[in-house]
C-alpha cells in the first residue's frame, strides 16, 4: 500500500551515490567529486536545497546513466556544503522521505546532472498490533547489542539511541544506517515500506552479521594464539642457542637448521615434508651424547640423499639407440626389438610408465651385460642388485629404523646409488631367491614389480611412499620354474636361447678377443688367432650355452702370448696345429655320425642347457620272456615314452610283418649311450619307436637322418621344444635330413640361415612318414614263415607330407 504526501515533484536533481544509501530522517555526510554530482548540488541550491539521492548499481561506473540507478531513493535537504582541497566537496544532508523516481531525464552531456520526477512515499503498518511491534523492537535491540559485542566499534550515542527504542520504522532505518554491511542489503531495507517487514529484515540481517563476526573472531583468536606460540618458540629457541653455546653444542642447532633448509628446498608433498620436519625437530632436541641422535642423523641423511626430484632425460633417437645396442652385443634380436618398441611408444606417449622385463636363459648368454647397454640406449642411469641367496624380506623392504643397524632395503638403496628416480634397475638372479622363517622376499617383490602399485612403494626404513612407476626393471633368471607364479605374471618374459657355434665365433671375433687383448696389453701385431683355431676352441674346449668359458680360454691364450712376447718373441700365431700345445688336449669331441646304415641304431636330437647334442638310441632284441629294459640314466618321462613306443609297435605288428608275439618271446633292451649324463623328456619318442621297428624288422636306419618328436599310442607326432639348438647339433654332426613334427614347421624361421640352407627338413604328422623317411625297408632280410620282404604299407593321408629344403 503506497500513499502520496502531496503532488509529484517534477525535475528534482538526482545525485547518484556510490556504496551509500540515504535513509529518511537520518543525517549523513559524503564527499562529492564527479562533475555531474557537483552540478546536481548546484541545481539543488537553486531549488530550495532539495535533491533526490539514490544509489547506483555499479560502483565502478563514473558516469552512470539513468538505467544504472535504483528507482527507490530518498528526498533529502542539503544542510551544509564544505569545499575541500582538490576540487572535492563535503556535503551534509538530511533525509526527508522515501521516494520513487518515475522517470529520469538523460543529461545533455556527461557533466550535466540527471533530473527525475519523484513521488514521496510513506510507511504503512496496517494489521500490526502494538504488542507485536514492541516485541520486534525489543528483538532488534537485543540483536543489535549482540552485534555490537562481536562487531566493530560503535559509538556510545548510537548504542544509547537504539536502547531508547522508538517508532519501529524509524528504528529499523536508524540501525540499518549504522550497520557495516553491503549497500545492496541497505537498499533492500530502504525499498521496504512495511514497518514490521522492514524491522524483521533488519533483525535477520543483524543475526547473519553476528554469526559472521563470531567466525571472524574465532579465526582471529586462532591466528593470535599461533602468533603467540611462534613468538614463544622463538624466544625458547634463542635461549636454547645460548645454552648450547655455553655447553659447546652449537653445531647441533646449525646442523638441524641445515637439515631443515634441505627439506624445504626439496618441495616434497605435505606428508613427506611434515614427517621430515618432525624428525629434524627431534634431532635438534637431542644432545650429542644421546645415541638416538646418530640414528636420526643417519635417517635424515639417507632420506635426503634420495633422488626425489632428479630425473634422467631419456634418449628418444631410435637410430642412435639401435646403434648402441648393436655395438655392444651381437644377436639378441628379441631383446633389442623389445627395447626399441618401448622407445618408439615413449616418443608417441611420453607418459608411458616403466616396464618389467625378464630375460630368461642359460648362464653366460649375456643377460646381465645387456642391461648396461639397454640403460645407455635409453639414456637412463643404471644400478644392479643381486637377488641370489636373498632369504629375508627385509632385504627388499628394509628394516624398521628402531632396530640397531637398520638400513633401507635393496630397492631404495639401488635408487639412491642410481641418483635418479627413473633409472634402469637390474634385478639379477631373481630365480635364486630363497625363503625361511624371516619371510619370503619373492612376496615383497610383488609390489615392487607391479606397475599399478609401485607408484607408492613404502620402504620400512624410509616410512614414506616413493614412486617407482618410472623405473624400468630388468630381471634375469636361469630357471623360471623356481619363480613363484604371481611374481612371474608381473614380468614380460623374453627367452634368450643358447648361442650357436656361428654366433660364438662372431662374438669372440667382435667382442671377447679384442677385450682380452686390450686387458693383457697385446697389440694386433703381437698375437694372431685364426678363425679355424677359434672354431676349434669353441668345438673342442667348450660345452656351454654362453661364452663365459670361451672368454676364459681366450684369456689363457692371451697370457701365453704375453709370456711369449715377454720372453723376446715377436709374434704368436695361434692355429689349429699349435692349439693343443697352448690349451692342452681338447676335452670334447664333435658328434660324428656313423658311416653306414645300421639296424636298431637311430640318431636322435637332444636339448641341453649348453646347446643341442646328438643322442643315439640303440635297441637290441634277444630271445627271452618279454622283459623290457630301458637303460642310460633316464628320467620318468623318457621311460614312459619307451613304453608308449612299444605299445605302438605292438598295435602295428601285422602291418609291419612283425611276429605279433614278439613282446612275449623276446626281451627288448633300449639303451641311450653316455649313461653318466641324466636324460629326460618326451622328444625322444619317435627315435625310440624308429629304433624298435628297425630292430624288430631288421631293416637298417639311414645314418644321415636325425629326428625329434613326441609320439602317442596311435603314432601321432607331437610338438617339441629347443628346435633351434637341436638343428644346430645336427648341422655340426653332418646330418643331411632332419625329421621334425609338423607343428614345429613354423619354428624353422627361428633357426640359423646356414643351418636352414644345409639341412633337409621333413615335417611329419604320423610315424608312418617317419618310417618311410628313416628306415630302408627294401634292405629288410626275408623271414621264413613270415610275410615276404617288401615295403611297409603306409597310411595314405600322410604320404603327401611336405618336405622343406
């Protein structure tokens, strides 16, 4: 409800206020500096000293337009004008009544004032009882007293005026005028004509401001207490310094301060920084005679020496990395390909985390030495830790620092030695970790080698999470069967096969011989080693998968050459002729095949940890009671293969023209020469079967044929392993034809090109093809009372087995 007091006042000058609100019956003063405001004052002084005060919506606007002003304002009378230095004017005005501007007139220019047609409004308080009004007044007085108690300083005159009470509308305006709140809140109160609602708004505003003031006071109290605490600690610290100076312990305080500066300079995460600063404070409080001080000092030195922020800049030049790998090692294609793949992905995805690779293979093939080359190719620092014989879980995770002699685990120690947080760590001999009552180190390695978990690896000694996700882990193993399955599952296994004779020759020429000559101070003019002599050393003096023994023998030759030169000789030429005088008699002889076809003797192929070997099988059939003798230091699997071979021959006795009762009337003796060497595995199945058929049919076996493969009771030939090494043994022995399982035909791409070109490979599916290839049934003697001599009928589905030349 709005009532007018009189007629509409036309063209009343408007003075815009910035951050202020004028209330009726209140006196306020403010400074005027804008030209449009000065023009409004001048116009008011010419028009009975009356003008219209209203707030502008945006404080930053220096030249507000009519649309930038609130419509509701206050009609005021100018009481006093005081000119100040700098063209500013201080004005004292008294509010007369609320008013609303119905229409603003645009100024002629920016310096002219704005006029408005305003209508004065009066308060209304209909339907409000006197008791309710009195209750609102008392509530407002209480809230204002509480506000004054927590808020800014208010003059006593204001407090007394509010305490005296009065008309609810006037009291609401008076309190609002004296509140330190935003002008927008005061504008809302000004625009409310209802007396009770206006006072309720003031009460609510007082409550909100009081709560805010309480929180501010709590913050100030906390800040003050913290400042007081810091000052107290400063004074106490200064007193401690004086006491330590008198006792000669000033070095401890200086050392503690140096530790503090090192901790803050690292800019570690909050958890790390708080923990280390607590340890520094603890260190500063301990006297030099306290043994605990040494423990804390060692801990701080260890933690601060870790490369928390240091990171190597990786090499992303693929050609350069490939050149480094090829320069240091011959062969090892799979390892090199995997490293180059990692580098290629790293160039496309720089955020790629570290990798966990396991190099598995026999001793001496270069698993450990390739790690340094990989680190150089990646541009990373390198650290090695040997896990052979580790039995204590604390060796991996470290000891609690409460124990005497505690130290960090091997992982953190390797990181510290590497000097960066993204090194290449070589975990050597991971398959030789043990376990006992002290724990299982393999289980501790599960977190280390899990790229999803090792971003927050906690060493028991450090007690702080350390990020291992950028580390490239390279592990080595000889026997993967001893590695726990969960640990093996976290690693990408790369099999490193044994070196062939050709590879050993290249490695010796490129790496081993130059290295040993340089080590023994020999020049090329002082010693010469022919390729034939080198091949003779490899064939007759070594039986190993790697080249470790070969390097020892080359070192021995270099020592002989050094002695020869020291005795006055000019040059030592090592050839096949004088090799025995330098190294002694060759302990090994090359596998030499028989010169003629024989009955019951078959050339088999075997895999050993030092490479492939020829393995002859001999079968003798003698009259007896049906006994089957299997000799030659054989394992369980090989003995079972012999039994399966006998059963297959019995099932094919009729087709092979063999006496069906041979297994009752004869004793079968299956023998593998070199009985001192243990033998096992299923791959001798086809060899045993072929030897049995040859012995029972008296048909000779071709001497230039070798074979490998597992046989079933139905005569199927199954896949085997170690084909690369086995074919190399056949090549060395002078074999012309090698029978392999059809399932292994795809593996022929892995063998050496010289072997693939020199041998004729016959992939087979069934024993019928093996017999056709290896046994010369045309030379089978005729048996009286038996089927006439002739070729053995073969299964038609196997006659088309392809031959790989």
